[in-house]
């Protein structure tokens, strides 16, 4: 039982710890741009409180690395106080779920480990409990932007 309890507290990954802050920064603009057509298409599932559009010189940059047989992603936000100013999304052979999960980070969400059916529930080296953005995830994003 003690082992299981410990495992349950472990899913924070390095990039999340680095970004953990008491404030919860958000995008404070009406349009957030992404330099990847697939990510723009997938982002619609989030029903975000801002428009997501394609731009070559974008707020969210997607770069793919393909040196390993991994399906992985990492999102690094740049913040200015309570404002998100940019996000670097690095992916490796990303599935739609990985792209959607990392977009969730770029939009301002952290891991949601209280809800195992959330797309933002994430075990290190494991899988999300969801196959896509759920109603719960959309509600968490709405709450974040409703402050
Ligand atoms: Zn994550
Ligand atoms: Zn939740």
C-alpha cells in the first residue's frame, strides 16, 4: 500500500516542476498562433477561450525530433508574471493524444492527477487516462481563464 501511495505522487515530470509557480499564467490575447497545421486542427478539441490560428511566426512553436522510437512530448512555456508569452512544444513521433496533452500545457494547464479520466492526467512513462480532450479538461481550461 505504501508503494502505491508513493507512485501516486510521482507523475510530475521535470518540465512541470520547473514551471510550477503559485500564479497560474494564461494567454491574455484573443488569438494564439501555432506554426503547425496539425496542432491547429487538434487544438479545436480544446474549445479554448481564444482563437487558435496558424502562423509561420507563431506564439506556439512545434518542433519534431525523431532520434528515438519514443512517443513523447514536452511543452515549455515562457511567462511574464501572470501572462504566457510563448510556448515551445517539442514532440517525438507524437500521437494525437500527446499533441493534445502538450497543447493543454501550452494553454496553461498543469497535470490533473486528481482525475484519472482527464487528458491532463499523466503518469511518468505511462499513458493518459483519456483518448482525447474530455468535457472535464475543457471545464478545467474554462475555470483557469474565468479568474
Ligand atoms: Zn504533461
Ligand atoms: Zn480535474
